[in-house]
C-alpha cells in the first residue's frame, strides 16, 4: 500500500500499478506496516537486543520426538518443537547489538547457520545433530523488534482523519516471539474485528472500529510487556536461575 486515503466511495489503497477502493482498509501488513506509517506515523519499532535464527532438521532423539525443549546458556537460547512427524523446528536467539544483528542477517543463510553451529555445536544432544543436519535453505534470521501498543489518543486522531482504516496484528502491536503470543493475538484481533463489524450497521462502521480498539488495547498491553521482559530474561544468567527456581519450587 503506497497510499491510503479516504474517498467518497470508501478507503482507497493506491499501489504502484492500480488503485483499489473499498469500504474498509484493514492494515494487517506486519511490523513494518505501510498502513500504520500513514495513519500513526513512521516511528521505527524498538530493538529488543536479540537476533533470532530459525531452521529445521530431521530428528528422532527422545528429547525432541513429539516434544518441546528449551536450553538456556546465558546470552544464548535454543528452543525446539515438532514441525511435522520426524522433523524438529528450532529457534536460536542470542543477545547482540543491532548493527551486528543486521550484518548477520544480510550475510545470508549460510552465515546464519554457521553462527548457530559455532554457538551451540557443542551443546547437549540432540542440538549438535539438529544443527548439523539443518540445510541452509531452511534457515532464516531476523533482529527482534516490538512496539508499545498504540496510544488511544493517537488512534482517535487517526480515526478523525480517516474513519475507514484499522490496524491489527503486528501492524498494531508487534511483540517478541518469546512468549508465543504474536500470532495468537493477531487471530483474536481478526475474530474480534469481524464479530464487531458483522454486528454493526454498515453506515456505522467507525463505531465498530472504535469498539474493536477499546477491546484490543487492554488485551494486548500485558502480552507486549511480558514478551519484552522474556526477551531480556531468557538471554541472561538470571534467566537460567529463574527457570531453575521454577523447576525446584
């Protein structure tokens, strides 16, 4: 979406080759949302201090077979979960400056996998085997970012300028992956928005959008906060102590 502007016949999203007109524009275009930039401004998201590397490999080890496991090593964390039968998806994350995270991402899949093997290739089984059997083509990586949930007054001001645009999911409230809530909250957003639109007269759609945001904001605020806290805690020695204390108690 290159431009989102209100028209007499609905909201329009102008792309490079065509103009689309609609009754409602739902910005669900992710953390770097073009729709958000045009409604709430282009302030960048905040870096959480860690990079995430993802991959997958066949694994039949008892620790990984149909199971989830997580290993903490101070600034580095390894997490594994079933992908399909006999295949484990893994997530490696570690604390690093943003400049280094961007450089590693831009270096590509081979460099990302090499860094994962360098950091965790001597960890406990089955981590070395999972990393060794991962293919570069299945590997991706990204610096982790989030945003505070939108300020209600900013949403109200945006609605006054264009009452036919709404944001959901990462376009509205991106969060770190370390509590597993990003996709969950996006799906709840979609359900809540659809329910409110369906129960509101077509000529009163701005009222449905206001009601959606009033429900969404308090629901996601704690999730964003705790996801950011987990991003910090899981990549420190204190995180190991915290997880150990939970096991003991």
